[in-house]
């Protein structure tokens, strides 16, 4: 009986425990709740004081949304405890929030939020920066690298990245031989007023010089400068030329010229031709003709040349780096002929091989005056032997000087020395052999068609009382007293 009662009590206890557990379980007809789900939009329409953001409440967590919006701060993870927030309604879905009261040039942290009976949920955090206050900011500009460098020019430029909130009134580059150039210098460009990149050309530079360059941009605040760039101009070189062939050659003139092909990167200040009787003439050793400046072709006429002479010619041009020369060319002036009118008289004799003063490259000889002098003269120094005259070719001029020195002005020698024709005043009384050559070639030269009669003095003395003379009609060599009056025919060398 007792065992039966114990078993019954145990069963009742177990039943009571199970009945208690069933009472603690939730009512399946009552739904559970939680905080909402919300995301933060990106920030747009950013100014110095305002911006636009917002969010999207994608779930209310089973409880009605009582507030939604965005909150922001200069510190991360802003909350609705801050006054810097919006309230943009209570419904589920997306919304736009206007953020105001911001400070220019400041970084802000933003989160969307949604509140229900279970609490406040926050969306992802977004960071943005307000625009800089243009009234307190310079423009932002960078300097381009340097290109197209020559002796006097180069190309650079810049890029205005930001106008600083105020219109750009000028932009360009400035350069100087000293660091940190500013717009106070005259060496600058002005390349417009708009934002963006630009190209600037530098001119008026000096060869082989280092320059410092900075881009600049000016707005109402002031002038901003880009990074400084340094470059060195080319040093340049002497010009490159070509010499043309000679043309229109006569016995005393010829035409020649050339062309400046490359200026060496520097302005050509002078150009022309130079010439002489030795190879490779230059402007310091030869005759020079200046024919202008600059690149291109040029030509000129050489004058006062010697007949039958080989000349060498080179074109030349000068810039600040030096003088350049063209190729050397050569030409021969035409040969003089007996009877040619030349340098104040008539070609009466041309030196031949074996004659003193003969040259293969340059013609030399004797020129007779157009006629003999009208007044007969004594030789001079009668009864006085001056003993310093000669008879060879090339000695007549010296003989004349010696006779005048010893015998004075009332002489045949002085009459010749005093003669002048067409600007030539270096006439003399010819020596015996000089007059002989003139006489022997008188028919070929045409001298015998002039006043070619009678006896003419030479400058060759024989003794204290006698000197040599010629009978020109027979070309006979004679001897006469120095005190007799005889004809005189002035001669000069060429």
C-alpha cells in the first residue's frame, strides 16, 4: 500500500513539472521585433556650407520607425545625440537629407539613422570635405616640364587645377636667371584666364644660360606659383655655309657669293665673302666684302683684283658663337693683253718667264702713259756720277727716286714722278731694259700708234756725263750727254 502511494506521488510530481514548462513557452501568434536596417547614401552637391546626403530604411525591424535621417560630425561615428542631424520622416524606404551649417574646407563624417521602439540603427559611415572658402584661397597651379629648347627659346606651360573659388584673371609662366621668379619680372607670359592646362613660349633667352621657371595663376586673393623647373639653353654654334662658284670674271673684278644654310641657333649678324691669293682666306687675313645678315643666299662683286691671278674665295657668316666659313673655291682672273687700257695707261709689256718679278700666278708688267710728256727734259746731274742706277727690269722706280734725290726736280726722272693719270701717281722713268721691252713690243701694244717718234730718256746712267736713251722708231739704244733735252715717257708697274 505504501509503495503504491509513493509511485502515485512521483507521477503527480512529474506531471506538475511538465505542466510548468509548457506555461513558459512563447505564444506562437505573437511576432518578435528588433532595430531597423538602414544604409547611408553618398554625399553630393558639396559647397562651402552645405551638402546633400540621405539614406534607405530597408527594414523596420518589426516595429514602426519613429524617426529617420542623417547625423554628422567632424569626428567619426556620429550619433543622434548630436544636434547636427536631420529628421526626414517615419516611413520605410529611401530619403534625401540636406546637411547645412557646415564649415568651409572641413572634413565631415556622416551616417544615416532609423529609430523604432527597439532603438536606433545606423548606416555605413561616409566621409566628405566641404569646398574651400574662395575668399581665403589662392588658385592651385603646376608647372610643365621644359621642351623645344634652343639657344634663345623654349616651351613650358602649366595647369590650373583649382581656381580657389575665385575666377582666374591671369595665368602663364615667369622665368629668370635667379631662383623663385615672380610676376614682378618682365620675363613672363599671359596665357588666358580659364582653368586647365596651357602652353607658354619663352623668347629672348641667352645661349648657354640656366633659367628658373614657374607657372603662375592669379585670382582675387593673389598669385599662386607652381613648382620651379630649371633648364639650360643651347650654347649654339658657328653658322654653316656653302660658297658658290665665281662668275663674270674679268682681269680686275669677279662675282661670287654663298648661302647661310644653318644659323647655329643664333642670329646671323654679318655675312659675306673673303678672298686672297692664298688658300682658305678668312676675314682677318683676306679682302672682305660684307653682304648683309640673316639666313639665305647672298652675292657680291670683288674689285681691285690683279689680272691673270689665282684667287681663293670663301663665304662667311658671323653669330655670337663665332664665324663660320663655307667651302673654299678658286678662280683665275682673265689675263691682260698688250694694248689693254689699264690703271691709267696702256699695257706695254707683260713679264715673261726669266724676267725679274715674273710670277706664274699673278701677271706683272709695265704700263705706259697714254703719251709722252710734252716738254723735253735733261737727264740731270751733268758732270756728276750718281753711280746708283741700274738697267734691269724692275729697277726703274728705284732709279727714279735716286736721280731725284741726287739731281733735283729739273730732271726727266722728276717729270715722270710728278705725272698722274686716273688717280695713279706712282710713275717713273723706265730703266734701259724696261724701255727696250716697251720698244720691242710697241707694235703689239699699239704704243707705236701714239706719240712714238724721237729719242726718249731711260733712267740708266753710264757715266758722270752720259746716260742711255732710245730712238723709238728704230728701237736703237743710244748714249747721250745728260745735259741734253730729250723726250720723256712715264711708266708704272702693275
